[in-house]
C-alpha cells in the first residue's frame, strides 16, 4: 500500500511505499571478504543472460552481442498504476550488462 504523507519537519509531500521493504538489498563486503570481479553472475537479475529474472524490457540499446543498456519495470515500485491518488511508472535502468561493471568501463 502506498500513501501520500506530509513530512512534519519540512512540509514536503512524500510517497510512503511500505512494500519496498521487501526488495533485496545490496550486500556489504566485509574486510575479510575478497571482491570478485566477474562479467557474469548466474544469480544476478541484471546480468545479460538472466533476463528471465526481470519483467520484459521497456527500452534497450543493443549491439551484435546483445543488449548493452536496458530498462525494465521495477519489481518493487514506489508508484504504479494501481493507486487512486498516486500513479505513474517506476523503471530500473540497467546501465551495463557486466555484473560488476559500470557505464563508463
């Protein structure tokens, strides 16, 4: 359930989306854990080849090897089309197909 609320401190209007607490969180690497840099991870929903983990792409840029950038609907949206007073679209932009890569490399 999503609600519109007023922030008591600065009077901003905010959207409170309780269901987003169910989304997976980033794993924090401890000092004793070695960071592994792989281009592909079989369990990662954002790696090329694992598109079945996410909703269908809304947009993508492709080359001869497949997509390089794509967007998909967020599985844990802040806004969606099902609320009466709070509606819209919430997408995730996946800016690289490489597991630990980034847009610039």
